[in-house]
C-alpha cells in the first residue's frame, strides 16, 4: 500500500517470511524442501527488485512508486515480479512447491501470495514495457496449459492452472489494470473453493476422485461446477474476465494475442474436463456396503465452501 519503494519492498519481504513457517508445518522433509525452494526464489526476486529500485533512484532521484521512468529499471522490475508471481519462463518452482506442501498451505500460496506482487504490478503498470508483458503472458498461458496435460496430482494441476491465469492477468495490466484486479479476485474465489473441497475430502490425486460420489455426492457436483468456471465456460463466473480481456485486446488491435490466449485456454479446459470425467462419469469398483458412506457429515466441513462456490459460479448470471 506504500508509495515509497523501500516500504513496498519491506512489505514483500515480510509477506515472504510470514508464510515460510506455515509451509513447514507439519515439519517433514517434503514441506521443508518446498519452503526452501520458495524462499530462494522469492529472495532472488526481492534482490532484483532492490537492484531495480536503487538503479531507478540513482538515475531519477525518485523513491516514489509511480516514478519508474528508467527503461532498464522497469525491465528488471517486471522480470522480478514475474518471478514472484510464477510467470513463465520463471514458473518451474510453482508446481514443485505446491506439490510438496499441504492443501491449506497450497491454497494460501496460490491465492493470498499473489496479491502483493499484483498490487505493485497494478501501480507501476503505466511505465511497463508492453512487449515484455505480452511475451510473459502468452508464454505463461501456453506453458500453463501444456504443463498440466500430463499431471495426475491435483495440486500440480492447480499450480499450472495458476500459471495460466497469471498470464491472463499480466496481458491486460497495461491496457486496463482494473480488469487485472477483477480477474485476480475471481481466480482467488474459484481456487479457494477448489482447495477447500479437496481439503474436505482429503483428495490429492485424480484417481481418488473416481470414488468421490461415494464420499460426498454434492461435493462431486460442486467440484465439477468450480472446474468449469476455472476453465472459463459461460454462463459461469470464470467466463467474465476472459470475455472482457479478449474484448479489450481486440479493441486495441491485439488480435493475434487474443487468438493465442483463447486457443491456449482450451489446453486448460482439456485437463479440467479430464478431472470432471474422472469424478462424475466414472465409477470406482466397490462393494455395496461402501455406497452409504456419504450420508455422514465430515467434521472438517466449512461454511466457506458454499459462499466461495456461489461467487466462483453464479456471479455472471446474477
């Protein structure tokens, strides 16, 4: 929220340090390894941001957030924020870190942790380089789609989905920054709803979803709706930001970019549809006694799931 670069950088550092203990709980090898990977990436990005800040201050004598007039400082700043957000080609840490930590920590990593770098990107958007942003965005949507195709772990699939969504947000940062914030909010709502559903049913792999009807029939429908919304199918909420972004790109004659983004979203939709097929249209071989499991209420149930599902599915019709 600060207008001073040093305070904004300090905020990013505190944000990084605060999540590390959450990622290492419960304390085991996988969690610790993921936390170290995350810390190293974030520390590297923070150092590049600090270099860009000092270089900009040296050239312009300004420490204000909005005064990033030097071209090199802007380029370094954009690349560092891309590292923090997990945009391609700096995306390799996102699936690895998300896979190694529990579902709750993964949810925070892919939702809350995106807010601080996005807010800085939003504030410095007028002085950013359009070519670099479009290159980062298109490569993120393509690699986010391709990377998720051969995955069986749901956390990795959601990590690649996050990379693709960050690409959609970045491409519009220069043309209409308000759309970037709208996209971020809708993405956070849908991803939170998905993680909460998976946490409630303790599901981490696609093959475990084939027995979901047995554990909770309403949850199966909920997951299907959330995934369709994440894929951006009308008339669900997830269609709204994609529709508006494509519209803005076409108005500003970025037709090739719009076409690439629209085609790359089909890759995402393919692996969402695969999860939906597994969870709703296949039946796990089981005996008759197991068909009555879903009548009991889970002790982990949370009131956040219905509200998040409604936001991530019904906002556009409303």
